[in-house]
């Protein structure tokens, strides 16, 4: 026993061996406590919280799990370094390091709490009819995390011996230069506020801005992200979004269809009247169209008679819109075939005069490639 005490009193780098031994024991104890906290206590608490009616206690324990384990390691390392007693300067540095580590761990815990709050309130926000909270919620989450990081940074600076008040005064003296440098960032920030207040569009709505067409994926502090119909992601600064012309396609009540149906000149008055009746009847009886529509004999074209057809489809979804148009077009085609009304295609009539200058009756009424000819002799 005396021999063991004599060995432990020996020093290595001017530090007694017993101090090394206690430091190692403290480190192992901290690691063991971390395993106990993480593997037994917090896991049991999380299992118990999962059985309760309230979900927030489960999320809080989940947020506390990792920071508490880190806290046990930090305290163990600090006590181990304090037992070593390297010297006054080293102990002072160790105390500052402890304060910095505790501040960072506290900030980490608070960011985890923010994530827990987001996970808790997200289903509640999704059930509301308004989309404004869906847009503001991610912004509030980012703002809370930024605020936590900034406060933690100020506390670290203060604990390092620097004056936060002097730092803020220095920032105030250089505020003009900072404002000029951050002019674009501030304009984007105020642009985002204008978007939130005016609400020209919401997340998920299809818009057309600056030639880009697609649904809005995200509205942030700096920019708005639009997923184009081609699949690319376009990021537009909010300052530009706030002053641009925004065509909100998602808020239209219906989709308009403008078509031009052409029939041959051979159809005559009676068949043209019948064609108009067929088209109007098909559109009127379709369950996918609005009551108002426009169907008129529009003009005498070069090789066809044009019927202008304008109607509005109730479906905003593009696939359903195309399916509705397909049904209408197929029904018009079927009834045109029953009425023996021909659709027009590009044709050309050629007249060849005989020697006496009088045209003769056409011998080849329909030539190749859809060209109608009248050959004179």
C-alpha cells in the first residue's frame, strides 16, 4: 500500500500520477453516464411519453436526448482538466472553453426545441384552410434558429472577455457601410414581407413570372422558388417578385379552350347549319363545360369554312382538361360522320384553259396528295 502511494505521488510533466488516474476515471464516468442517460433513462422516458395523449412531451424528450448526452461529456472533460491542474492560465482557458461549450450546447438544444415545435404544429397548420400560415411557418422557424445562434454568439463573445456593447457601438458606426452592402438583402427581406401581406400567390399555386411557369415550392426571406413545368427549379429574388407582374394561373375559375373547326366548301348551307347545331349540342350536354360558350361560323378561308369554337372547361387540372376536350372532339367527329359533314384539308384547284379560252369540265377531280384539280381542254 505504501508502495502504491509512493508511485501515485510521482509526477509526469510536473503533474502527479494520481491526478491522471482521477482524470481518466472522470472521463470514463462521463462516457458511462452518457450511455446511461441516452440508453436507459431518456429512452425509457420517451417510451413512457409515447403512451401519453400529448405528443409534445415525446418531442421534447427527443430534442433533449442528444444535447443532454453532450452535456455529460462536456462536464466530464471539464472536471478531468480541472483535476489535472495544469496551471492558472490553463485553468482560465479551460473555464472559458467550458462556457463556450455550454453556450453552444444550449443553442443546439434550443434549435432542437424549435424543430420539435415545428413537428408538433405542422399537422395543426396543415389542417387550416388558410395557406398563409403554411408560408409563414418555415420563415418563423428559420428566424428563431438565426436568433438563437446570434444570441449564443454574443454570449460567447461576452464570456471571452470582449465588450458586446463596444462591439455593437462599432457596428453602429459602420452601420451606413453595412446598410449599403446589405441593400439587396434588405430589399429582398422587405419584398418577402410584401408577398406575405399582399398574398399574390401561395405555396403550391401555379404562377407565371418573368416568363417562368410552374408551381411555387418555397417562399423564403431572400427568394421564391418556382418549379417550372420542365422540371427545373428557378430562384427569383423577392425584391424582383414584389415588383413583377404575377399571373396566378391556379386562381382562375376554369380553363378556356379556343378551337377552329374547318369544313369543306362542298358542305353547303344546310350542312353548315347542321354542323353548328352539332357542335353547340355537344358542348351544351358535356358535364365538363360551363354553361356559356361561343360557336359561330367565323369566316370564308382559302380552302375551308371556319367555325370558331370557344368554351370553358370546369377542370383546372391539365390532364382532366385534356380528357374533357378529347371527349368533346370525339363526339363531334362521330356526329359529323353520321351527318356526312367533311372536315377540310389543304386543297388547290387548277384551271387549264383550252385554245379558245374556255375552260372545260374537270377530268381528274382529285389529284394526288390531297390536291383537287380541274383539268380543261
